[in-house]
């Protein structure tokens, strides 16, 4: 018995209307088959129609706002213009969409526009902050003396060709290095402690560290000011500032380090223990190298937070105009503190310096942030190409060594 | 057949459970040093962190003993005469934080939904990086932008609000005459509203990243179920994402509130301090606990410092409560997403 499809049957020479020969089963043809391949419904795709409607709504919204603005509506200023533009745009868009859609589809499309508008708003706010900072500081930003000179010889009325923020650059680097020297060993060890031990002490330490992320930065400064400077009698200095900044950075490093260490696969730890390694060797040779990229990310995030802190440095180090290389005495400036000091003055030149300092600070943060992204992009234990090559070479050397010991000959 | 298999007699005839072998690990010297070191580091961190709180509490005793409970009802701040309290300062602090959260909440909620549901896939990681970068911008930069760039535009909004909605007590501004087009705009500058707008920029990314984290954990089965029942994307968000992420939304909002309460330098750069609280939020002048500390600590006597410490302690207690409630909400939410402040 043979099975033929409709087309086969026809091509087999049968004549229409004639009953098929006995013993042949005929499958009816599927009229739609081949014409429309099965396609999943695209949920998140933007069609040309949508784009055109949005574009049309934008154009008509803009022209309507142009007409209405300042004549009929009670709004003024650039902010008013933007608000009115958005309202007319959404109204026109809803109208256009309602011509071709109904009920829930209209709501869906209008809400999609509203959600996108929020994303655009957040992005443009960030852009506005960054661009206006660079723009307002442009006169001071591109002069080499900004980076090479300090403010010891430059009065408030001095032109921008004299004086700079070298003292704040030096201060930021010294304060952050000291803070790193304090926080990295302590923070990483404490994160390991939270991960490797269970018990009441661990839970308590974790609770306290979590609650310390709520500490307002000015209180960290006030604490160091009252203890280190007033009670212990040390002078206000870069060292005091770095301790205050450390108090802010420590909870951040510990908490994100804790999260990162938790991602280290448990079977790696077990494998190491099964090979007879004591706990400290497991941590030192397995856990920490596996979590290296994540740990550096958490340290960098801590630095990015600490480098922008103004209030603790203001309270503990104080304001100075000259470069200071000694962190144990005399005021030491940092970039955010210099920004704060410059813009408190009404002098336009000083304000321009303030914006330039803020722009330099932003560049620092941006570099740190990019570094954290690049390092933290990989999950725990995944190696970069270079690291993988090195690990491979190491394994090869180990193999040679083993074989040499076993056979007495080099393979 | 000369070999027979015999089963050994069961030794457990008396139904005794087998005793578990006790594994006794004898930690070596290295391990003992290591765990000692870990414990010490944990205790050092614990000591530092509790020292901050304890020290604030101890140092604020003299001031609190002098005023008693009137510390929380007095508005003035003159520690040298013994008349001081945080009523006005706390009022301003809370209103700035509430304004900031009120502005940031819709934007962060919509942005997090935009990132997880609406934005094309190739754009998502860029948007996440953008939000993280917003959180990393130092607050002094936001303060500078707020005071020197944004304020002019915000004053326009303030004037519009007080002209058209002035009958609502919050938007009323004494000294502003809507009928006089030449009336000075300085009555609107340095207000709680403008400080709140700037602080909202700092709060928004924190809230947004918590909410995004929660929304990205919505079970795909439930999303697809909603779509399979014919739901639109917004319908799916309304019935699946938002109820699922409710704990994260509340927790993230409160985390942002905690940050807004403690914000220092941006507020200092914008406000002009005053000590008479009013609900007219658009009016010139405002204050906050951290701004008070930052502006007053340098010329403070011992007793003044104790008063500032008491104010700081009040603030710390508030942020602590807000943060604990926030993490409780986040931990209790169905997703149980970890909060990363």
C-alpha cells in the first residue's frame, strides 16, 4: 500500500473526478502550506508603521507647541516648552494610534511611549549634568597650568592663566591611596570572614555592616573630627581625611565583596578540600583568584564612591591653597572639596575653576567606572584570553614535571 | 553444586540505626592562624562601625540632657543660649527627601520598566551602565549643576506652580504676587523644592537599579502565560511585573529615601539656611541636618559639637530605620533580590 499526497496523485496521471485506484490512500492538500511559514508573534518589535506614527506625532506636537507656546498656555521658560511639547506629542500620538488600534492596544502603545520617555529623560539629565560641567569649565579646563599649578599664588581675582588644582590632584591621590591601604586588606578579609564562617558573630557583623551603608557621609567626618582630632589631639590632616573616607568605603567594599565571593562555585572549594588542602590554602589559591575580577570591581566601586566624598574631607582635613605632600599635618585638599570651595565664591573666574575641577573629578570617576565594567564583565572564574593562555602554559609545565618524575624522561 | 552463596547474617537484628562516623577535622597551624585573622578582621570592622554609632550617642548626651525632650520640638538653633532643637531642621530634611523621592519614584519605576521590558536588547546593557554611572557621579557635581545650571529653569516651574496652584498650601509663596509681572524671582531660589530636584537625581539611580534587579527576575513562565492569554505588553507589566516586583519597588524607594535624608554637600550648595519651618516648599531658604553639621562644625565649642552630634544621631537613627525597613521589604518580596546599596 502506498501513500500519496494530492499532488503526487495528480502527477501520477489520475484524471480529475475519477475515483482513485483501489489500495491508494490520498492525503488532502493543505492549501496554506508553503504559503505562510509559521512565525512567532513579534512582541517587542517596532514596525515601520509605529515609527511613522511616532514621527508624525512628534512633528505635529512640535508645531502645535510652537503655535500655542506663550500665547494661550500659561507656561514660560525652556522647561515649560519641553513640558508642553511632551503633552501635545503624547496627545497626538494617542489620537493617531487610536485611528488604527482599539482598546488595550492604544493603552499599550501610549504606555510604551511614556516608559521610553522616562528612559530618555534619565539619559538626557545625565548628559545635561556632564555636558554643562565641561562646558562651563572649558575656559579653565584646557590650560596646562590647571594641572601643574596650585592656588597658593593665585588670588580670587587672578585670571585663569595663573593657578590650578595640582594641590587637589595630589591630595586626592594621597588620600585615596591611604584609604585603599586601609580598606582593601581589612575589607577583603572581612568579606572572606563573612563567607567562610557561619554563626552568630558572622550574622551580627553582616547586620552591622549593612546598617553602616546607611551612615550619612557627614557623620563619618564628624566622628573622625571628634575622636581623632579633638580627643586624640592629632592635627587636621590628609590622614584623618583618609580614615574618614575609609569608614565610608569599608561597608561598600565588604558588602559587594561578600556578594562576589558567594558566586564562587562550591564545587571548586570542595575539589580543593578533597585534594587535602587546608582552608587557608583553599581561600588563598582557589577562592580569591576565582573571584579576583569581582573583588577588584567591588574595590573600584568603593573608590568611585570615596573619591567623590566632600563632607568627610571638609570636616577632617580642611581647606588649603598650597600643595601638601605630608598626610600627617596641614590641610590637604581633594578634588570634590576644591570644587566646593571654588563655587562658593561669587567670582566668575573661581566658579569657572570649580566647574573645571568638577569635570576633572568626573573624568576620574568615569575612568574608574569603565575599569570596573571591564573587569567585572566576566562571571567568577571565567578567564580572559591572556589569563587562559597563561593557565594553559602553567598546566603544560606541570604535566612535563609530572611525566619527568614518573618516567624519568622528558616526553 | 559444590559452591553455595551464603548471605552474611544481618548484624542489625536489633534494629539499631547505624551510627554516623564522626569526622573530626583537626585544623592545622595555618588554618588556626587564618581563622584567627578572619575573626580579628571581622571584629575590627565591627568595632569601628559600632564605635561610630556609640560615640555619637555618648557625645550627644550633654546636649540632650540640657534640653530634654524639647530638643525635638524647638526650632531655633542657638546652643550657646541653650535654646536649640531639631524640629525645623528635621522638617526641612524630611520635606527635601520626600520631594526628591516623589520626583524620582515615577522616573525610576518607568526607567526600570523601560530597561527590562521595552528597550531593544542591544540597548539594555548601555542603559544599565548609564544608570550605574548616574549613581557614581559625585554629589558635589550634582550640587554644582543644581546651583549654577538647573536652578534658573526650576525657578520657572516654581513660579508657574505658585501662580496657578498657589491655593494649595505647599505651593503658596509669601512675597510672590502673580499679578505683578516684574515681581522678583529671588523668593523662589534656594528652596526645598530646588534642593529636592537635585537630590532626586542622586536617588533615582539607586531606586532604578533595585527595581530593575527585581523586574529582571520575573518568572518567564508568568510573562509568557500573560502573553499567551492575549495580553498586550502593558497588560503583562500591569498584572505580572508590577505585582511581582512590589516588594522591590517599596524597598528600592525606601533605600532612596535613606540616601536622600543623609545627602550633604549638594544641599549645602543650594539652600540658604533658615530655622523657621514652613510648609511652603517653593519658598526661598531651607535646611537639613547634614547641611547644619557641615556649616556649623568649624566654629563649634565643645557643647555646640555635642548639640550637632545629637542632631546627627537623630538623622542616623532615621536613616537606619528607613534602611532596615527597606531591606526587610526587599528580602520579603517574592523575588528576594539582594539589595546593594
